[in-house]
């Protein structure tokens, strides 16, 4: 997801609704691995790496040209000491850094060329192409023994006159089950372009087709989010598309499930599921089917008093459990559920961000929930992160939950107004021990941004060994508003 636009809107409107129509903007893709600890390994060393955007960063004096940052995992976790910072001015990277390009706005990783190293697709939806303002561009940067170096290729827009903002949404997976990575690409229209069969060194895919879920098109910005994962357990990746429905006068936020088939993604088996801009897919209860978790972080009434379906005060997280035929029953969770930390209040934005990973290695995936709008004491919008642990019965909401803020002992920083701690969250094995660690993005220092690393001790997330990574130590200028760490790659 393009966190910067969504946060700016949410800050201005307190996630309110205008005339019943949810006014969010673009959103993030999510990784396709539904059962294991999600791990991007760009340098092939067996340890997970963390990639994220600084898409508002100035490059060579060009405002909001954008950068991509990769922190390489190690036995000690991630830090700025072992990293790559890439822009369109980096040798080998397609394009040239220009004002407003937003390089890194959305990203998705997979081994697109089958060489054993994960690669990363990088969207620059604000790039002007010839005379086409905001036509958008998309590149794949190749992984290697040296990691992401900037060497890459352009993925050409097959229909530039039909849309703008090429590469605004990305999701990677194996939608047809042929063992090769596919890439779904969104724009400002409802039509998704799906590249299949991997990519060659020249950026040519094995094939391409389109699918069109029933969401609003260009006036509403096309899809808000694309999330990939195997829900039915058949070895093919499915896709959840978030957008505005077209069936009512209100244009409510909705998620649509598109199953993966031998022929790729299909709208023939499409299902409407619970809303939430950010979604993550993984096997929480260990039954072999991917469960869909979505965050409806908005409040239950619009600015004109209309009731918003499937929402709750302070935000609501929906868990839709997977079955052999796709999405099954759904359960809603708020901060007033069981013994979840906090209390549902106003614009907490519970579920603003989500990610799944196995923190304790028990075979059940655990959930990190960003509560970016939480107030703590006198600090407004300082933000927290909640961690819920998976069991054979689903997420445990009665015991064992954890909550982290910058005022938590051992967490770097302090609670300050508008830090939005939990602006993004990522559970990934960043030490190579097979357990998922937690990375948290925030809007630290007026949206310069920061990434906080909190490791797993094998049983739970701990503050021992935690650290903060800043733009200034990572080769990112704080001129303007870089939004460093606002969007982790999935």
C-alpha cells in the first residue's frame, strides 16, 4: 500500500467517510507464503532480509523521487550497518530520479527469474512517461549473492493509454501452480494485469492475462490493496483484492477473493469477504489452509451519520478462516475482545497494519496488529503494536497477548504526538533461527520515519537486542518527507 497517501488522508479526516464512500488511496501487496515464516532472502544466505520504501525521499534534489532500502538479516538481526539504499539514480536501476516519481511506493518480492535469489518488483506510480503524467513505471531488481544492487529491468506497461499509475499495487505468487513466480499489477482502474511464468533477463514474462474484479475504477483509484496467499491449500496462490464495491450507492470498502486455478487467477469463483484495506494471509490454526486477516481500522459511522458495515469503534480486525473451497467463516476482533491490550476508542486505527509469522516456532502463525492512532497519556497518535499468538483454535485473545509502544521498557524512543508507531508491521525471520522477529515502521520526527527492530527470543517478541534504524544512518535524506519505513515489502 502507498502508506504515505493513506496516512495523510486518514490524518486529515480521522478515517472518516464522505457521503458514505470510504476515501482511502493505494495499498500494499502481501507475500504468498501461507504457512511458513515469511522470509525474503535477496542474497541467498538463508537469513531473512527486510526491504521497505522511503518513497517520499528527495534524491539529487528531486523531491519525492523515492528510494528503496534493504536491511540484510544476520544472527544479530537487522541494522543500517548491512544495507542497500537504491534509487533510480543507482547504476543499473531503470529510469532516472525525478520529482514525484515515488520510487518504492509499492513492492513485492519473489524469485522471478528462478536463480535461487529473491528479486523485488518496485512500483513508481507517480512517474511521468513521455507526455503521460503519472503514467507510472515498474521495475524488477534482481537478487544476487551481493543482494539487491540496483541491477534490474523495466516491466513494460502493456496498455498505457488505458490507465495511469502503472505499478501502484503489486502482489507476487504462483497463481497457476506451475512452480514459477507470477506478478499481479494494479493501476488506477479495476483491471489487473497478471504476468505469469517468471521473467527473463530482459523483463519479458512467460505470458500475461487480465482479470477485473467488481471494484470501482479510475475515479476511486482502482484497487487499494492486493494480497496473495494459498487459502484453499491446493498449492496455487489465491488473491484478495481490496477496493470500493459497485453494488450499492455507498461504495463501501470490500475485499474480493479470486481463486488461483490451473489457468491462473479466475473471477469465476470470486467471493466477497470482510473488508479491510490491509490484509495478510497465513495458516493461523495449522490446518493447512491459509486464513485471511483484514483490518477495518475505521469507525462505524460516517461523517453524515451512516452506519458502516462490518466495522467497530476504534477499528476491527476480521479473521476469515480458510477451507478446501476458499474463505470460510469470519470472526471479528476489537480491542474490547477478551484480554487484548488497550480499549477501543475513537480513532485508534486498530488493524491499520497487519502481518503474520511464527514467532515461537510452534507451527501456528501469530499476528502483529498496528494500532497507529492510539493515544498514550498526553501523547496523541503516538501508536502501539499488538501481538496475538496462534493456536489450533485460532488466535488466542484471552491470554498471552503483547503490546509495544515507544514507552515500553527497552523499546527505543519515547511516546510523542504523531509518531504513528505501527504505521507498518512486519513479522519475518531476520536472524536465521526459524522464528519470526518484529519490525515496526513509524512516522517519527514529522514523517522522516524510522524502523524499530524487536527480536523473537524463541518464545515471544522481546525488547532485548532491540534497535531503531533511521534515515540518516541509512543513506536517506530527511529533506522533505521521506516516509522511511512506512511500507515494508511483502
